[in-house]
C-alpha cells in the first residue's frame, strides 16, 4: 500500500507544478486543447491537424490535444483548469458558464450554405429517420427508439429534449420508448443506418458533412423536424490565460488564418468569425431554463 | 399352419382349373378320341373334394386367414419399421441440432464471459485509480490539507474516466472539489452514512451515490470511497464522478451483434447504464440479481428473460471486486442461434417433408396392400363362382353334345355325328390309301313291325340290332343310326375291297338272326345294305352317302336281305347267273347289250384321246349285268365270238352316229378275247365293218390281254398284223400282271401298253410297285409304245404317273364308264381335268 501511495504521489508531483498556487495569469506549456467529441476522435484529429500545427507555430509551444470522452469531460477540464483552449458546443458552453467557469469565447466557424441545410448563419438540431422506414412524422415515432448524442450536446440533447416536450407535451424520455446516447453525431447516424435506433437527433452540420464525404446518401434519411437556428460551436480559452497568449490565440484564429486553409476546405467553412458571450446568450438562457 | 390341408386344397384347385382347358379344346377341334380322357379329368376334381369335404373348407379358411394376417402383419411391420426409422432420423437430427445449439451457446457464453471479465477488470482498475486518490487525500494527517488538492487535481487531469473529484472530511464538510459544483443532498446523506460507519462494516469498497437529476448530468455517476487512516477508521469520503462517456468510448467497439448489450449494474440489480449498438442508455430497467452469490468470483452465465421481454437472453454476469457493481453482458439467444436456426429450420423442414412423404407412401402402400387383399379375396370369390359356373356349363354342354351327337335309344352316333366323324376319317383316308367303305343299312319290313307291334317293340328291336351291329364291327369303325330303321357304317382302313363284302355279309347275317323275347315277341328282320367305296365311288361323304343309299335301294329292289356295291362291277353274281348261258345268244341278238364308255385322257393336257368301250347287259329282270358275270360264260360257251362281233359293230355304229352328229369323237377301243383273236375271220370282219360304216381303221383300237397271246402266238401275230394293216392300233391290256416277255412283245405290232390297275392302286403304298410302274413306262417308251395307266382313283396317282412320264390315264378319278349320252357330253367338252 505504501508503495502504491508513493508511486501515486510521484506521478502527481510531475504534473501541474504551479496550478493551485498561481492567482496570476497563466502561460501553460504545453497548451492543452480539447474538443467535444462531435465526431470520431481520429477524424477530428486529422481534420484539425492544420489548426494544431498553426497554433504550435504561432504560440511557440507544443499543443497537447486532449481526447475527451464526453462533452462534460471538456467542461470539467475547463473548470479544473486542465484544459486551456477548447472547442465546445453551445450547450456545453452554457453549462460551463452556469458553473461559473472562467472562460472567454472568442471565435466560431463562419457559416456556409450546406448541401441540405441552410447553415449560413448557424445550424440546426435535426430529427432524422431512415427513409425506408415508416416513420414519416414525429407522431409515428411515439414509442420508438431514438438516439441522442451526448447529454451536453446542443443539437443532440438540449434542443431535442426541449422541443419534443414542447411539440408532444411530454418529456422525451416518456415519448420515446428508449433513449440512448451514441456519444457523437457520427455514431448516432451510424446507429440509425444500422437500424439500432428508429430515429436520431443530430446536428445538421454533421449531416451535410457526411453527405459531402459520401458516408451518407442524401435520400437515405428522412428529416422529420429541424430546430431553429443554433449558433456555431464556440472556441474559447480560459480567462486566466495571460493576455499575450490569449491575443496570440485570437490572432491565430481570426487574423493569421492562411495556414488553416486545409481545415476550412475540409469543413467547407469560409473561416472563423469573432464571437463573444452575447452570441450564445439565447442558448445560455435556454440552458438555464432547462436546468434551473 | 396346416400344410397338409393346404396341399390338398391346392391340388384340388389345380385339377379343377386344368379340367376346362383340356376339355374345351378337343370338342372344338373334333377329336372324340380325347373325350373320355376329358371326362376322367372332370371326375377327378369332385372325387378329391367329396372324399374329404371338411378338409377343403378348412384349408380354404386357413389360406384366407394367412392372406389376411399377412396383409395386416405386412402393413404393421412396414409402419413399425418406417416409424422406427423416422424416429431414429428425427432423434439423430434433433440430437445433432441440440448438440450444435449447445456448442454454439457455450461458445457465445464463453465469449460473453470473457468480455464481462475484461470489462469488470477494466472498471476495477478505474475504481482502483479512485482508491489511489483516497490514499492521496490525507496530507499530513488531516483530510484535504496541504498538497491534497493539487495532488488530486493532477491525478484527475490524467484520468479521463472521472469528471470530478471531491473530498469530504470527517465533519461532512467538503474540503475539496475539482470544479464548482453543488453536490446533491442524497450524496451528502450518503457521505454522512459512510463517515458514521466503521470501514470494516462499510466494506473495503465504496458506494454509488444517486445520479444528479439534471439530464445534462446523466452520464455522471458519483462514486464514494471511504478515506481511511492507518487504524481503519473512516476519516473522510472521496467523491469521484465517473463519466459514462468514458465507458461508452471504451466499450462501444465491442461487437456483440445487434442484440448484444453491456449492463453496468449496482449490487441490487438496478442499472446504471446499458451499452449496446445504439449507444448508451442511462438508467435502463433493473435486472434481478437476487440469485447471484454476493461473494461470487468470476463470471456466471444464465439463459433466461432478464429484461422482462419474451426474448430469452444469454447473460454473463461478472461482479466487480470490492465494489457493488456487476457487469452483465447479454445477447439474445435467438440471435446467437440465428444462423443455426436458419440451417436447422431448413433441416427440420426437410425432415418434415421427408417424413410426410414417407408417411404418405406408407399410407398409400398400406392402402394398396389392403385394396389388393380385398381384390384378391373378391377375385377368389369370383373365381370360385366362375368355376362353379364353368362346371355347370361344361356338364350342360357335355349333355347337350351327347344329345346332339348320340342316338339316345341305341347309344349310337346320330346322323350329324356320323357325318362329322366320317368326314374326318376320310380326310385321313386320303393319305392312307387304304379302302374305306360306307354302308347304308336298312331293316326290312321294320315299318310293319312298328305299326303292328308298337313303337315299344320297335325300339327294343332297334336296340337289339344296334347291339349286334356294334358287336360286328371293329372299334375303329364308325357306327351310327341315321334315323328310323336306317343305320350307317363306315368301315375304315380296309386292306381289300373284298373285306367290305365280308363285313356286309356278316351284318346281313347277324341282323337276320332271330330276336327273342322283345317284350314277349320273337322277331326276325332282314337287312338291306348299300356299299360305296372310297375313293372310287366318291371323294367325299356326301357323294359316298348318296351312292351307298342308291346301292341300298338296289339291294331292296334286288330282293332285300342282301348287300349291293354301288360299283356294280364289285357285286357278286347271283343265282340269275345260271340263266345267262341260255339267255346270252338272245341278248346279243335282241340287242339287250349296250356299250358304256370310259374315256382315256392324255396326261399332258387332259384331253380325251380315246374311249374304251365296255359291254353291259341290260337284263330285263336283273338289271344291268356287268361283263365279269357273263364274259366268262360267253367264252366258255363260245358265244364270245358273237359278243365280240357285236361289240365291234356297236363301236362302229356309235362312231358313225357321233360322226353324223358332227362330234369329233376319239377312237374307240374294245376288248378282243383270245378266242376272238384266234378266229381267222376277225380281220376280214373288221375290214367289212370299216367298209360298211365307211370308217378309218384308225378310229378303232383293240385291247388284248397277254393270255390271248399265250395260246398261239403265231396265229395271234398274224391276226394282229392283219388288223394293224387295216389301220387299227393294238393295246396290250392289264400289262404287268402276267408273264409277258418283252422280247416277244417287241415282235408284236403293239402300239400301247396299259398298266394293270393293281400297280396303279398301290403306287403310293408300295415303293416296289412304283418302281415297276416307272420301269414299265420307260421300257414302253424305249419300244416306242404309248403307256396308259388304268384304274386311276386319286390325284396323287396322277401326279406320280405324270412325273413318271405316263402318256394317258384312265380311271374312276376321271370318269367311270358311262352310257352313251353322258359320253357324248364329255366328248363335246373334249377335256377331263381332274382339278
């Protein structure tokens, strides 16, 4: 037991040498970057590789990419200070803000017309079923099985839960026979494709992207419902980061974007937009309303 | 069962069945000889049956019992064997399928158990990491002091399984939390509970707090671990919030098929999470874990319905060490067995199909057996009925035949039967060349007896006479009563015609014997018999009957109690013979004599090339008298010369008469006796006649016998030479019989040889005679003589003679001697074809 104890202490001593003490600004090296698992981790990593490299160059430090198992894990990481820079969903942002996280939202992807959805100024939560199944309306889905994404996902949990309650007058968990969390939008669509669930709530962005990449046929899915516009995912950093570092980050995202071309191409985005907390005011209100 | 009885029955049946066949044939084909045999066969069956009447019925019953039992047993056996085979096939198949299924489930179970083990181990490690944190919690003896926060934060930073860490001290105050979060009241209660319970009692493991109510916190499972000091007291509680997303990330790639799922259960069976293909389900329905031993180590598997659905699942449970968590890996039994079920349902369908086919076949075969058995039985019944019917018909037919063919009074054949039998005998006679004689026999004065003494006596008489007749003929002869007092006899296979006369004489005699005590009367009747000889008097039965009948009337006319040949030449001379000597000269003078003519036919084209004139005496009292009855007398008395002259002149007259009529008559030959030939006046007389009637000598031919030459050959030569000089041709009659020396025949002016009828008669019977005939013919031809065959009576003889090279033929077969009017007609026709 004492051996285990000493080993653990040793390991603990190696990490975060100055976290708890410093009330001054932080200049973490490496910079820890986390993204909510909207997609499969390997896809995410490969798409964002230009950003990692760009940041490493611009910030002059190694970027440590943290693979979070859930949206909550990123939020908790931010709260704990384990994560410095993050790509959250709007709802996760609202969640973090509600828990008084010291974070500064500064950028989000600019919108562009999608292949199916109008995603110029935001995206939608979309309820889809397989086109070859008989679920043609939400009514038909009563008692069916449905897949969400992550409890903290905006389009894959927050909006569906809110809207289904509004449309059907009963909580999502009661309206559907069985509610499962796929973990990511990709997996939700996969579960739908395989017939593991009857319907899925996913982000319209992911549908567009999957259709573009050929993972999904356009006529494969039937869209039963789509939510009002949701602002794009926010990029944010902890408020305790030193200003020069924060400025460099903003610069890398918003000004010096040429090296990010491959990322924009891959995601069919024109670039990043500068955003602030106001952009997500509505979402935060909704979140608060849902989680008083 | 009873083989002896069976054998008897079969033997009887065989003889009965054989009888109709052997019986029907001979009657149709008219072989009466087989009839007695038939009757014997007939009587055999009833004898067997009547000898052992009970045995036969019993045997029949036994046979039918065997048949029936056989059918039943056969069907039962077949059903049994087929059933056994089917049961075996099903047994083997089901057993095999069961075994396969078991293997499959075992494999699946093993797989699930190992997955459960891996997951349990994994979670145990996660929990161990949390326990490590509890070790880091006390710093310097006090909970949450000093470096604790930093250590916990850094440990959390590298552990993605936990979202948050919190620490409560002994006063239930939260002394550390990795993030700003309000813990629920339930959690705080549980913390208090843990703090007030000694570590020994709370177990070495931890507790699971209820989840937060927020849906966004759905994946967050707070786990509580006691923080103990060295003495074993609980100094504080570590709250580590497990991120179910971590578990989902770990296990979502485990492929358990579409129905596979991993449940994370609390110790009481309530479910924290379920991970399947669809993803993670939070707080699914609980599972019953009451049966699971609390201290169970390792995996346990069950096949049941743990989810309250109808589907049976194979579920493998694995408890996690030192923590109230159980991992359940489950999969629907149906899915595990899906492939096998498809394969097995195919096998099952095949088996069912085969079974149905076999069952139907058995049913069909059994039905057929039964039907066949019924058919067999009804056939046997029908056969028995038929046999009886056939028996009845046969006896009926036999009786009818008996009636139809036999005279019931005398037991003799009737007319119809007689005609049939006679016809069949004659058909054979044509090949045998023996003589057959058909006799008609009529009782004299029978009508008178019948009329005066009554039919009764008449019938008795007929029966008596019949018996005598039967006794007087051979078995091979055919005796029949034609009706009334008329009988017919066919004498068969006689060597000599004279035998017929003997039999006839005997019959006349036996009929003529007195019949005593015919119902008190002694009677005596005579018989008149007419005889026709086959083939000379007729080639068929009809002709023979007519001629025999005619001859019989001749007998009646001649004075009854006698027999007469139709061929009068055969009739013996009677007592009237004695008047011939005195009567003959007057007969010659008064022209009581007439000529009959028999044609000679050229064998090449059957043209009539000559006639032989034969003298007949039309006696005013005795009717027609034939030469053999008066020629001898005429010779003896010297009247032969006058007779000869009459014949010669009669021939001339006839020739002139035909010539005057314009008929192209052929030459006429007449017999010249030795006595005549030696008469010096003969040539002159003939010459006179020729002159008187203005005839060519060639129109006459004389026939002499060898005996005529014997007495004085020199004088005969002279006379013959003189006659030849007149243009007459000379034939040597009855050649072959005598002692003719060819050397002197050569010296005679003979132009024609007539082969004696005896050789011709025996042509087919005696190879010697055939040789003699052949050599006579070739000899005569060498001597430049023509050859005439006499006494030709059958076509066979003609064929032989023609082959041998004979020139002309003469005989009954072509024409018997006929009176002038008939002869004239024949001459008019010119040919006499035998065909």
